[in-house]
């Protein structure tokens, strides 16, 4: 009887056995918490968090019901920029060290260690290929030897990965391997043409990871040393072709990622190229009104576009298009409740005393008129307007205003010629810095 009771007691313990995700961050003083998320094709689900000790160590327990798959560790804000993936197979602990300088190094977990080993091995071979072409790349025996090594390395890691989750990563990352000698031009052309050949964009496991987005970003911004827009267009077209057979819910975030990156780089032409040729049509077909409005607002307020016309004042009526007689117009969206605005507007006022033929249009985004009415008395030379509703005011969407103050510099015909990030950038535009 005692043996039966013992058996019954031990079964729950075995059923709920746990595995741990352990990490060490350095330098420890730069980090406070580690947040664990389960990654999915649609985003990430919060799992748990752990506070780091004085040495930068933490441990998070995963019980037996935790699903194998991709997990993300978030270590700082903003989360989208400060995270990394790890693979959890449901069978073993995951242990790593992390620093911004050295990245993540897995010390326990066969899955993650194998993936890291694969990447390091392929980097070595790829560096050998790069050195071969840098030195002229005409020795066919050397060429054959290098690519024989590449092929054997790939095959070896595919064998090691059989039955593991990272097998999908390794197969998706399989590089183009020539069957005979190719000069640099031919090899580069074929490398681009086959870059996405082995990626299954419909695989939920790959969709949950950063592999697809990393490959696309690497292709657009790292495949060629050239950074001209013609090169970017060719690369974008290749990406769009590679994903065109997938569902629009997969295409949309991938293209939006590139659109956002070109926005961040202030490359208006390329952001609008993605929108015009691919992303806007997807937004419309999926009835994604928010994305559609963002794309249109950005297009209408990009450098080179004529600024959308609007009524600055109602009594007497005055539209932006009706302003005449100056070489430049500085359009500022601000708010009387914005501390940065109240610091920068006096600087703009002083700057304008050193700049000729320039008029400032200060448009306040406000909830009420009282504070705004008092504040504008300090700027009698500005053209003032007010938009009630503050962030709900239609001009916020029209001009894609994400923060105040927001600056636009217009020429005499009201074409947008600059979008300074802050007062210092405005100052630099006028050559005063």
C-alpha cells in the first residue's frame, strides 16, 4: 500500500517538471529586468519577468505546459529595438550571457548553441568567399575548394539539426552554391536571385522568429555597397516578388518594416516607392484604414510634395496657400501645454531676426483657447492659428504629426523642402549653426 501511495505522489511532480531560462547581463548596472515573451506570427505574448541580481543574473521557470517555439527576451525600452530570440524545445534549460558589445552567447541549450555554431561557421566561409573575390577571384581551383567547403558545411549542419527546431532555420538560411566557376558579377547576380529561395514565408515557426525580417533587412541594406535609390528599388522589387505568393497579412508587416526603416533614414523617395507600388494597395485590400491613412499622410507631407492646404484662421479666413511675398515659410505645429514647444518657440523667434524673407506659421494644437491666447502674445510677428481637439484634430493625421513641436520648411510655392527634427535642425537649415 505504501508503494502505491508513493507512486501517486510522484506522478504530479513528474508532470509539472520545470525548465529554466537563465541569463547573465553585463554590465549588471545597465539592466534591471528581463522580460520573457512567447513569440507568435502575429506578435508576442507576455509570459513572465525576472529582476536581475547585483551580478546581472536572473532565472525564469517554465513549466511543462510551456510550448516549444520561439521566445523573446526584452531587456530595455523600446522593446522592439532591445530584444533577442531564443529557441525553447521543451526538453532542456536555456542559459546565456548577454552584453551590447558581444551580443548573446548561449552556454546551455543544444538548439541555440547549434544555431550559433552554424552562423559562426558560415560567417567564416562567407569571409573566405569575400576575400577570394577581393583578390581578383580568377583561380578556379581555389573557387571550387571554397564552395565545396560551403556545401559540406551546410550539409553537415543540416544533418546535425535533424529533428530539432533549428532545422527550419538552417534550411531557410541555405546559401546559393555555384556548380561551376563564376566571376564576381555572375556570382553576385545569382546570389541575389536565389537569396530567398529556401525560405518558406508561410512557416509559422519562421514567422515567429526574427529570421525573415533579418534576412530581408540584410538583403535591402547589406547586399550591396551601393546605397543609391535605383539599387534600393531593385532590391525592394526582389523582396516583393519573393513574398507575393504569401497571404497579405504576411506581406503587409514585412513591407511596412521596410517603409518604416526608410522613413527613419529620411529617404522619402524610397518610403513612397514602397507605398505606391506595394503597401498602399495591400492596406486598401485588407481595409487597414490606419495604415492607409499613415501612408497617404506621409506621402502628402514628404519633402518635395506641396504641403496640404488648410485654413490657418477663420476670422478673417486665411489659408496656407494664400500666404504670399516670402521666400520661405516655417510651419510649426505646437501646443501651449508642451514644455519643449515653450522652450523652442523663443529660439525660433530669435532665429527669425537673423533670417530674411521668411514667415513663421505657428499652428497650436489645443484642447482650449485660454493658454494659447496668452502665449501667442509673445510672438506678434508669427502667423497664428489654432486647431481644437489637439491630437484628434484632423491636421494631426493630414501632416502625420507624432509629436510637438513639428517643423516643416516650405518654399514660396508651399512645397515642402525640409522637415527639421528639432530647433537645432531648423537652425542648421538656415545656415546659422
